[in-house]
């Protein structure tokens, strides 16, 4: 996808470096990285992170607010190392790429002191869709992703809230966080080209984006049980696959949701739908609401 314009992103601090000539996805001589760009501007990559999909993370008490400080801190370090590996892979393939990372884990998943020095972070705070993603980006990466709620043997599987949500549907299709945000990216013409996480999360992603590049860092054995790669092995796999995704991103196309957009949200037994009703949802039953909009970014994604 060739970008025709480049809008400012958080002002000049997040604009790209010097322009390079477009070189497509050709491989450079061995031992060097191709200076891949789009048009005459550096490639711009948006990265969405979550905590549950990192290798060696397979218990909810590693990810939630009530986790012991040591357990949560270790999980954040594991995720941050995987994020850094993905950034390294991107920069290996496209040395002048601009990488913007959004910490998508509800109570924070990035160890800011360990964060990659050549990337930029949208840290936790009040934020709404589309989370500063727009059509100036060339691709989206997902790091540390889990499968949607109800997926058999998927570690830490849930959809947005592990405590309250039974399922989400968009225009009748069951989606998790990956599917909803892949459609969001597609509304800007931006493809999702990479995902890392457990095997069920990667398989789910491929049902939406068949040509996506996936790095499986653990095999799900149950809701809080998995067979993991070592952190070093997981990070190396992520680095190599991220570089491959950049070099071959032309093979991955955006996915789109035809408007009007309808979102059905069903909550777990005992959960209240009142806050959804106050946000303009229509009540279907005591546990189910529907939102309708002409744009996906107005929905709860």
C-alpha cells in the first residue's frame, strides 16, 4: 500500500526521519537489511500489545490488578522483551521504519524501563478507538495476543474482559480482540501482517487474515496451562518472523467490515448491562446488548 500523505502523529516528535527511495520487498545482499520504505517516506508500523500471549505467561494472576507485584512485574518484562524482539525484526528489514507501540493491556503490560530505545510508546491512559491508528500507517503488528473467549484449551482466552464478557459479534460474526481490531485497521486501509501469541490465538488470526505471519510462542493446554518456548527462543522466533512479515507485507491485505456496523455484546451470568445502555446500546435481553454505527470506531473495540 503506497501512502499518499502523512499526517502528524502526536506532533513533530513522532514524525519520521529522512526520506528514502522506494525499494519494495526485494531482499538485500546477505548480511545487510533492505531500506524498505513506502513512497518516499520511512515505513510506519503500529504495534498492539497484550500481556496474556507472551511466553511463560499462562495464569491470570500474572496479568490482573490483584496479581502479586513480583508476578506481574515478571510478566511485563517477558512481554517487553518480545516487543523489543519484534521491533528488532522490523528494523532489520526496514532500518528507518518508525514503530509506534500501543500498550493494549488493560492495567498495563509494558516495562517502560526496558522498552526499545528506537520505538515510541503510547502508554496507558484515557484512550478511545482508533487509539491513534490512522491511514498513515503501513501495517499493524500484534504482540502477546490471546484467543477469544470460549476457545478450547486456549491459555487466558477472553474477549476484552476476562471477568465480564461472554462474547462479541460484529455483523453477526463472533470476534475477539484480534478480529475487532483487524477490522478497525482495515477501515483505514491498513493490513495486519503479524501476530505472536499462543497457537490458538495465531490460528484464530489466520481465520481472519489467512496470509498473516504468526509466531507461536506457546501451545495451549488449558485455560491456565500451556507448553512454552523459552523466553530466548520465543524472542528469536518473533524477531525472525517480524522481519519476514515486513519483507513480505505486500502479500497481506486489509480486511474490512461493510457498514452499517452492528456489534452484539453478551455478558456473563450476573453481570450488569446498564453501563452499555447508558452508552446508547439497545437491550436484547438481560445479558445482551447491540450497538449500531456507520463506522467501526464508534463501537466498543
